[in-house]
C-alpha cells in the first residue's frame, strides 16, 4: 500500500461495493469476474445487430452490460471495429414512449434534431441514425434493460398490446435492415423468456442471438470479492472470503446479497479499523452476515420513520412491487405523482420516504442518491431479491395481493350483474367486500390500475350494501310486527282463557265462593 493510501482517512475510502443496485458504467474498474464472457456477446452483436442477454434474477445481467460490454465498446480497438453512440432505457409501461424520449434527449444534446421530432416510427429512428453516422461515423446501440417489463405491465387483450407489437416490430426492422446503423442489446429474466413467444419473428431473433449468462464460478466470485477491495488499497481476510463463498454456494440470487453484505461490512470495518488491519469476520458478523444483513438493514431504515411516514412507506412499496402471475414477485416502477394518487398521499411525503431509503449506503430504492427527485421521477426497488429477503415487504406483498384479488372478485361480480347474469352481493361475500373496502380505502387510481371499471365496481358494492341494509331493516320491521302480533294473540288467548275459566262450572263455583 502506498503512503497516499496509508494516509487516507476513513471517510475518503469510498465503498467499492454497490449493494443491491447494478454497477454503473463509471464503476467498471470495480467490476470483476466476467471478463472472459464479453467477447462472445460482442461477436453475436456484430453478426446479428442484436443480442439478448438472458439470465435468472440476481445473476448480474445489468452489471455485465454496464461494466463488461460498454467499456469494451468504448475502446478504439474494440472487437466490433466500430465506434458507438450508446443510449439505454427500461421499457416500463410504455416502452415506445421511453425509447422515443431517450433518443430525443440524446440527439438533442448533440444538436442533430429539432425539438418536434417523434421517435415512435421506424423511419424517424433509421433516418436520424443514418444522418448521425454520416457526421461522426458512430453507430447507434440501443440498450433495453429489464425487457421483461413489457410483459409485466401489459396484459393480453389490452389496447397496450398493439403498442407493444408496434414497438417490437420497429426493433425487428432496424435489426434486419443492414444499412441501418442501429443495433440492440436487451437483458431479460429467464422466467419471462417464454412470454416472447407471442411474437414469432422476435422469438427467432432471440434464438439466433441469445447469450445465457452463466453462473459465476467460485474463482470468479472470489475475484468479485477481493478485486474491489484491492483496488481501494485495502485487504480482506481469507477466512472471511471463504465464509462468504460458502454462504453463497451455487445460488445465483445470492450475488446481490453478497454485494449488499460486503457494502455493509466495509462501512462497519471503516468505523472500527485500526491502522491497516484487513476486513475481517468481526465486521461481517456485526452486520448480520449474508442471511440477515439486508433484512436487518431495511428494518433499521424503516424503524427510523415516525408512524405517519411508516404508513406512507407501506403504501409506497405496495405501489412499486406486486405479485404477478404464478405468484412471481415483480417490480412495478412508478412515478412519484402516480404513487401519491394511488396511495392517497402527499407527493412531498413520498419524496421524503424515498430519500430516506436511497441515502448513500442505502441502495434500496432508485434513482440512486444524488439524482434530484420531482413528481415525474420513476421510483423502483434496486433489485428483485429485496422482495424475497425483507420480511416486512414479503408481508406487504401478500396483503396487497389478497386486496387485489378481492377487488377483482367484486369487479367480476359487478360485470356479471350489469350483464344480467348475476345478482347483488349477499353475505357473507358482501361483508367480506365491505371489510376489504374499510381496511384498504382504495383510491380511484389504485382501482383503475388493477381493473378499469372502478366506478362500476364501487357503485355495485354500494348498491349491494344499500339493498342489504334495506332488506335487513325490512326483516327487522317484520320481526317486530310478528312479535307485536304474537303479543296481541297471546293477550287475546289470555283473556279468552280467563273468560272461559270464569263461565265454566268450576269457574262459576270459584267465582261465587269468592
């Protein structure tokens, strides 16, 4: 270690581990373990103008692109022998609009386009890319991260399906036209790859140019642990490295947890280290180790909030995560203004909670710390593993899943009633629905998010309740009337019995004796 490194204060030793979020392009010097896989991806890109990087959640697809592929492409002597303009985006709910926005932003900065151009057609993208290439000899590479989002947020038989088909057709045409200087890289979770089959030509493109990102070997994982530490001029105990590697085992989804536990271990080590002592088991055990580090950290952050902010936090996380088909927990990135509407919360309060979870050293929400938030900022969790590990969020996900199921059940009953195929709700189903309404207080924006006929559903529920109350009141009146009639009849029978007793022989004898 150099004298400069020896003299560095603890504060100056920046944390080399990103936590749950992917590595950024500027952190490529801290990215270790997948160097040998880059050339194969670039070869596929050259041949097909497209490559689909496929892998399980947590295996490191985004980091591989940011810190493996992009740095190579930016070198003058890269394997493709081309120079590149690189733009990237996540598709979200409207991939065509997201792609248009990112291309408009890029070409506006380089002064190539006017402000009114719309990149929602093949012609607009192809023509602008050709014009740009003629000027700077750089091809356009469009990187679509987390491509599976187009399937998460767009269901069959929905009007958005046509937009998705148009979006995919643009990609296909740009790939096929050899004269268009446009190529694509996508990353997609392997459990969503089957959803691509509804687009046969696109499926063929994936089959022709797919890179299934492999599990890291033990040696590669060791490099990912030790490499960043050494870059920072520090050391790590071999016993700790082996402990972490044994904890990871062969589970791919443990890589984000490894990065998070290392980030936390580093921070703890900085507070207790003396001189140049290496990072050791003491700091690792203090943060809860691999199994508990993330959940303990999230609980600490959550418990710093007051009760009001905790409720807002719950509604926030329920907005940006959900259980999809087959019970898969999926991210649902959402704009702050939409979160506020859906959760009946103030936008400024939402920002406060988001800031709380994305402070430096807290990489649990994105955008990353330092990016200014406004009402259009898209909030997301840093990684899918967060939904599986944080027990509090697991419980919230289940609660929200059940709430959505109940709402959809009521919506279906309302539709059947409107079509004349079903009646109003009766107890106990009605009481369950009313309990759901009282507990969740669903906003209109929340309802429309899950079923468009929110007004019809709520009117149906209200009318069912009103009719039920009317029937109950009628039953109560009838019951009271029955009781009154029974009383009258009983009194009548009583008088009749008394009269009968009076005029009977025994009654007369008793009467005269009296």
